[in-house]
């Protein structure tokens, strides 16, 4: 009996030792393959146009978090507390991307800002999404900026997220003078960073035909993997950048998924609905009340649904986290949110029509 117990104990010990060694090897692998990039990186502009941005014509810009093509109504995501890790299948990814783009094109946009666009990631069935989108939009130039690059995310254990390369994609019908990726401050612990996104601003500088400059910022703030101190530091960095650009005399438009409740129709920037879920926070004052800037969006139509469970119309929590922050020298003509019923993504597109003073 004793020999049997010793044998069982030995087997269990060997298994634990092997698992421990595998864990150590995996951690070392993550450390040595961690995504390292300079704070400011010049980005390649594909299919750049010659025509300059018109100063006397109203323009349309749209922002949309495509959710790497996975978020059909029945999909939730494990990183937000759900159970899904990989899109249902390849066809789902293609159909969701195509359906979302068709909706965007119905607005006749001049500029498009997209978030959560994958490149050959396991979770989106190895689709090269920037290439797919560029083929659909041959009359647009494009710039891609990476904000997450993990060689292999071994979580969850049933169906692993796997390889992830993802980021923001900005497209335009007009000339881009310069495009850069500007990293946001990230003071999280190293062990947190190796499995977390590296949030950054995708900044495009577009000259106008009368000699001015429009600065376009495509962003996707990530608040589930960072400390409050780091998030506040990132918001302060953005506020400082926007203030500097305004003081230069530039037009500035920031669009994207802010991942905070936008201060559009609430009494105070810190107010939250009583039924707000834990994942939702109000936009801090650092950006909520930024001098010389105005928030643009439609508070009546939700832009995001709860990602912790599949979507059920009338039951799932919905709110507004996508939109625009615009300098006060930009004329606001109109804004609307396309209510797609979260058919192609966990987000709805936000459309903004504007003119340059």
C-alpha cells in the first residue's frame, strides 16, 4: 500500500514538475518575444493620394470598432469576462467585416477610422484584415498601427486565443503628409505588459488646399488591463498633445473607441447611470472638460453593447463610448450613429460631418 502511494505521489510530482517547467518556458518565451517598439514611429502610407484636403467643402468622417470581425450577436469575449476566444469561423469574420464596411460606405465617407483590425491572428482565423479592407476601398489611402502583438496567448486552455496582431487602421481619400504611431505611457508591471495591449495614437497630418493642417487621431483606449494611475497618465498625455496641436493653429479631430462613457448628454462628466456595469467608467475630467475641445456624438443611440455575454436586444446593457473629440476651430455640421443592431460588431459606427473654418 505504501509503495503504491509513493508511486502515485511520484507520478503527481513528476506531472507538477513538467507543468512548472512548461510554464517557465512559456514565460521566458513571452519575455523574449515581447513586442518592443519606439515611442514614436513613422508609419507607411499605402496608396497615398495627391489631392489635398479641401477647405471649402463639408467632409464626412466615420469611426468604427470592427471587433476583429468576431462579434456576431452570439459572441462574447473572454478578455472582457465572456467565454469566447476565437471567432465562430472564417466566414463569420469575412461577413462581419463586409457588412460593417457596407454600412460605412453608405455614408459616403471621406475619412474612416477603424479599431480592432487583425493581421493573421488566431482569433480571427488568420485573416489579413487591412489587406481585405484595402481591396474593398481602392480609392482610399491607408495607414495601419499595431497596438498588440503577442506571439502566442495560451489562454483560455480549451480554445486558446493564440497569436494576436491587431491595431488601428485609418483610411482617407486625401493626401497624408505624415503618419506616426505615438505610444501612450505604460507604467504597468512587466508581467502585466507582456500579455497586454500597447495603446498608442495613430496620428495623421493632412495638409489643406489653403495651407492649413488637419491632425487626425485614431485611438483605442484599453482600460481592462491598466491601473488607474496609468490610465490617468495616458489621458493627461493625450490632453497635452491635443493642447499643443491646437496652440500650433491646427485643426484637430480625435476619433475612436474611448472605452469610457462619453460626456455628451450628462449633467456632469463623472455621472453614471445607476444600472451601469462594472466595466463602464465615466470619462475623467482630464479629457471631459479639455479647453478648446468639444465632444461630438449622439447620446440617444448606443455605440457599444455588453461584451461579457451574447447580445440580446432589449436586455443587454448598451451605452456610448465611441465618438469624436474636436477642436473648436472645426465647424460641426451634424453627427449620427448608425444603429446596426450590433449585427456585425459589438460597436455601432459614429458618423461626423464637418467643415474647416
